[in-house]
C-alpha cells in the first residue's frame, strides 16, 4: 500500500433527515394549490431566502441603521457591515411580517427588494414573484412564511456541507424525472474523485497561502466544488480557494450561487451560461476541474438549444490536431451526446503545467463512434497527447436518476514519471454496499473503505485483479478496408430485373417516387420543376428499357465477364437514347458475385476490387498489417486485397483528402471480463428433472 496517500472523508456522517422532514411538512401545505412536482417552485426559493436571512441575522440591525442614515450608501459598505457579500436593508423579516398580515404580499415583496442585487438576481431567476401572487391568492402566503420563519437554517446550526446535502435532497425529491446525471452527484462519489485528484501531483497546494482555482462547468448545485474545497482546506488551511462554475438550470444555478455567496465566494464566478455555447471565464486557467456533465445532452439538431451547434463548430476549444503532424479539425461527437465536448472544455481550461481533472461519464465516451468519428478522434487526441491518467469503472445503481454504470476519467497535464505514456483502468464495479432504503434509482453506495481501496489502487499504480495498466497505443488501431477481386457473372433474368426496379438503380434517369412527390408540390421550386420535366421526358425510354429486358433478356445468356455482356446490352438498346451511365448501372444491376468468373483488371493490369465485398478490419496499432492479415484474414479469404488511408483518398472540391483511418476505443469491460463455464448437460438435466417433479406435485395438489 502507498502509505503516503492520505484518504479524506467528511468529518462526520451527514444526516439531514430532520431538516428534510421539516421541508416536507411545509411542502404539504401547498397541496391543492400546487401539483407535487411543482412544490419546488416555492420550496427552493423560500429555503434560499431563509438561509440568507439566518446568515444575516447577527448583523441585520447594523445594516438597517447604516442604510436609514444614508439610503445612498455604497453596497460595499453594507457588505462589510453584514460580514457577507450580500445584505438586506428591509426592516422586515419572516417573523415580523406576520405582525402585519393585512398586506402580507406587499410587505413580503418589499422585504425581498431589500436584498442586495446578487440575491435579488437569484430570486428573480427562480421567477418567485409570480409564486408570491399565486400563494396570496390561495390564502397560503402567510402560512408558508410562518412555517419558514420557524425553520432554523443558521450557518451556526446547519453548516455549508449540511446545507448542500439539504438542497440536493430537496431537488431529488421534487425532480425525480430529470435526466440521468442532472443536478448533482452522490457525495460519496465526489469524495472519491476528490481523493483521486489529490492523491498525487499536488505538492504545490501545501504552500502557505496557495491560491487554487477550481472549476466545474456543469456545476449543478455546487456539490463538487464544495467538497474539493473542503478537502483542500483540510490539507492546507491557509489556501486561498476560488471556485468557478457554469450551470444552465435555473434552480441548480440559484442554489449554487446562494451557497457560494454564503461561503464568501465571488458571485461573478458562478455564471448561468451554456458551457457548450460560451466559455464564461476565457482568461482563467484552473488547477483542478471536477465535473459531471449531463448524459445524452444534444448539442446539434432539433433538440439542441438554438445556436449551440454554431458555437461549438466555431470555437477553438474543440479544434485539435489529427495525429502528431495532421491537420487541425473540429472534433465533435454524435449530435445527441455532448459528454466529450464537456471533456474537451475541461482540458482547455486546465493549467497546462499541472492541471488535473476528474470527469464523470457514462460508458458511451469509451467506445462510441467509428474510426473517423468525432468520438474516436477525441479519444485518439487525448491518448496521443498523453492526457488520460486513469479511468475508473464504478458500480451501477449509484446515481439517483439512473441505474446505469458510470465511469470517471482522471486527466492530467503533468503525469508522474511512472504514468508517462500509460493509462490505468480500475474496475471498482464490485465496490459498493447496499443501501437500507433506496433513493430513486440509487440502491448502492460507496463506503469509506471502498473509497480508500479505490484511491490506493490508483496511487499504487500496480497491476492486479482490479487494476490494469496499458500503453496509450494499446487503445489505438488502424482501419483497413478488405476487398475480394472483382469476379462476377452477368445475365438478365426476372429476379435481377425486379431487384433493379426495387432498388431504384436508375433513379438519376427516372424516379417514379420523385415524380409523385413533385406533382403534389404547389408552388413547385425551379430546381424540382427541372427534375420533374427530365423524369417525365425519360419515362417512355425507361419503360421501354424495362419492357425489352423482360421480353429479351433471357436470350442474351450468361457471361463470366463484363465485355461481351456489355456489347449485348448496348445492342439491345442501340435504337434508344440511353446514356452511358444508365447502361453501366444496368450492367452492374445484372451482375452477381461469382468466384468461378474471370478476375477483372484495369487498363494497367491491376486487379479491380469489388466494392460490394468490402469488409473492415481493425488492426491494433502496434501490430504489423501483414502479420494480422496472415493470421486473421487470409485463412478465410485467401485472395483478400487490403487498403489503407493513402489508397482511399476521396476528392473534395478537387483536392484529395485522406480519410481518417486511425481510431481509438477503450473497451473497458473486455479487460476485466472473467469467463464462466456454462453448466454441464448433466447438471441442466438434473435441474430440469427436479423442476418437472416439483411441477407434477403441484398439479397433484390442485387435483
């Protein structure tokens, strides 16, 4: 074991059952006026207001006195008097509002107006003023104010860590249908990630007065930021920690901002901005980034937020070099899942000398996408630049809103020498304990001992049952296209004619479906009208082609090569105005693969590959092509022809553009798979007989 690694846990077991029960009791008072899923529209703002009120309680009179003496007093002066970066100048609070119940709505709004601008922004973002009107109309505003006035949320009683748990529990209870990964991450998972981030490569954070910037660009309620902040301070109490976050959801952003204000953080460091569209902190780099981006969030297409696609494609954050000497391109994953975009953003924001990140994902970023896909090239870029330290596979049923397995990437710009050129995979899928009571989809949790085991597996950097170490290149591969030589027979018969019609093989000459579509269009655009006229003009010729093939095709006979067959087909249509391209498509449609046919060659004598026999072989990057082909392909297809990217250039605007044929995938589960032999036929027969006997007994009992 690496004894030098200090495992940090929360000082005490956090239990917010008492506070949660109080919130639930208050929420029940909304029954009849609100649907249960809408309780949060009132509960969340009121919890935030009460939290601010309790935090300001000791200095409230001094602030009011200063404000009354000079209503134009500078906000900074009031902040100093309040002892926080926020204040309230109203003489009202939730308790004395009850004494003037005749105008409870007006007085409550005046009380809210008394907050400093940063707090009012939170309340406005939650659209709470509208809820005040609704509560007053239902005669429930006084009832709710009275209930919260008796709810002790003072920082002296409920510290910031405990308050974070309460906020998250409220969100969980009233947001059961949110997407997987939204809002927040279980605290024991965050503690595990924080331990992994601080386990090595962090000697600098022990410096006296060290300034540490932490970023979470999908920060939810701020739980990740708060946890790693707490862990660093316990390692170095003199550290000056600055927490930055971006969050798009109103309620999560409001809670995070409120929590950061109470912690004394700069309100401008928490922004309600779509990270995919904008980097809210373009001039900042971060010592640590810790994130749980939402799973399956679209960045392009109809379901994406307007402008996201354009912002992603124009941003330098997602532009990287393909290979060591290749061109720089924008690397984007499939349109329906932005996880790898968030990962790229995290790497962009890290300090390039010693930045470290912990990013949670589902399994998709490990292996999704083909060779030339954005996902594959993003993985390739990270591996070729040696940015992945470790990937940890966690158990399923660990999150509140999804039962799927999750993974954590540990990324670094300053790997320890032992990790250079390496990636460590840690299988922690069996490290969990069952919860006594499920919470949504969460039925499993990590114990302190599990966190310790995982952290030591990482820090020890040794191979064992749960830890595998690979070279970066082990996850890279080359894609080869394998073809068989062009060997085809040619004849005209009913089956081939019908297949040609069904496949619309002559659609560029005549397309019945397009004719029907265009004839229903009103008005008909010029381009479509031109095509319609063309198809209608070609229709008699097309019908004559088909008719002659039905009537005379069989007389042509079968050929083992294209030359004589082509001559016969041209003779069949010599009196018709049939373009060469149409003739070629007919010949192709009338051919079938035949290994007894002649091997076709081009004018230079080179064997022509049959494109319809194309197969793909993914050859490990370290393995020689010929060695792989001899072992894996040629025994099955002795005449296989193999091509790589330099042979598969495609023309783009007149220029040859090589296809990307080097990819990357990380098949995590494959490396930890353990074969389990199936039961023997004797065992299965024995079990079947036992079941049959039991069934017969039951039938006898039933008469």
